[in-house]
C-alpha cells in the first residue's frame, strides 16, 4: 500500500491505500463521519448544526481533492472533482445499507 498526502479545503491527512482514488474515498468517508448524525437531533436547525460543526473544528472539503505520494504541496499530485468522489462514496454507502438491510431481514 502507498502513503498518500490528501488535502481538500481545510482537510489534510495521510492515508495508506492501494491507489489515489481509494485514498480519496477514504478521506471523504473520514470527513463525512464528522458530521453524519449518530442520532436524530430535530431540536437544532441546519444553521445551528453548521455553527456547531465550525466551533468543533471539523474539516471542510473543497471543490477538489488533491493527493500526492510525495507530500503536501507537491506539484506531482492526482486531483479529483469532489462532487464525483462524494457521489461514488454515497453509492458505496447506499450499497452497504442495502446489504445490511438484506442481512437483517434474512435473520
């Protein structure tokens, strides 16, 4: 596995993955875990949830994600459109949810 230096918006992390695309997907997954609700909190408005996320110092993704095996700020890097990576991540999450649901009904 290769080590990738990943950055997008305020997100900066080092990820080991088979390739840059998989590292990008994992970075998006880690970023989304910061804000995905573990429970429904209907008492907060969307604006209040946003302010809470900003106060907690959550990473914010940009329009693209940049990955390099040489380090942050390296000129030699792979770039992906964030919308495409988030779309692919969402498709993976939907597929996992369906598998989980089918396993629960089979029991």
